[in-house]
C-alpha cells in the first residue's frame, strides 16, 4: 500500500466517447497523488485500444463483460493506494473533486464512504435538481460555484451510489469487496453500503462536490435492459438480507 495515494478504478464496456471524456476530465482535474486503473470488460468498439494508450494508466483486459462487481474487484486487487475510488465511465469530473472528497472522508474515522452530488442518479438524495447548465462548459462553471470544501454541506445518507464512491483499503479489507452475485451490475453498491452501515460506518454525501453523470450510458450503448436487471438484482438483494435492507 502507498500512503496518501488514491487508486481510481474505471470500468469500460464499449461506449468509447463517454470513456474518453471521463478519462480526459480525470487527467485535467486531478492533481492529487493518484493511480488510474482501467478495466476493459470485453469492448469491441476500439475502447481497449484507446485505454492502452492512456499515459501512466494500468489496464486490465477482460475477454467478456465481467460486470461491475467483478471488474471493480479486479481493480482493487491491482491497486496500491491507501484510498480507493470507484468511478463510472459515463461521468465527467470537475476541479477540486478528489481533494474535497478526500477531505470529507478523512474528517471522521467513522465515515466508511463518500460520494458527490450530481445531476442524474437513482439515489435522488445525491441529485441537484435542475442544475442550470446546458453543456460541459457551463457544467464546469456550475461545479466551480460549489466552492471550496465545506463541512456544512456534508450530509449523512443511508445509501450512496457506486457511480462515484470513495473508501479506503482498510475499510475494504474489513467489510469485503463487491459481491459478484449481482452480475453485470445494479444493487451491488446498495449491498456494499449496507455492510458498511452494519459495521458502524457513516455514508456521507459531500454537497460541496459536483460531477456530471450521463447515467446508464453503458447500458444504453450496449442494449442492456436496465429495468429487467434491476428487478432481478433487487430480488437477489432481498434474498441476501431477508430481515430487511
């Protein structure tokens, strides 16, 4: 483990334009010590060739779509950082994003994970309603108006979404990685958050941090029925936690 280093893990399965925009935003807005771990889940649209050329990144190539949980677990196994951040490839990060998330996370040892605010998400507690921007240039201006790190804007929530989720290696070793029974994706972040809460940790949304999320871009680009997958994985989640979630 490298103290002070954040391992940023990004999965990709096709959807190259989104992946490229995400990685370019990381490279432009992340001065903090970090390593970039890219997991290609069997892309066929040139994504793997692009990822091979990302300077300084570490690439894991799967021959088929291993899904969110397994792909991120592969990233964890390859990572070296004290902190681990899971980031969807259909996001665009903004100035100060990682520094503010880290400051929030390190403010209290009882915090098990931290996530930002965004424009679109299933977890509405993390959503800024009707953010006033029409393009990425305006989005970055809007994100900048969130200002510096501000503890008054940190909120404890019952759940955080895995689209952008910061935790630590120590906590992962304590509560375990993502549960791979959830297959291609959905609900593994709920399961992870539940395990964090049961271990006594808080989940915090850093309201001073905003990143853009296209939401479900990989599902759309690959013709995956998100609603059907969600219902199946909700059933798996309830079966795993029969006393309630």
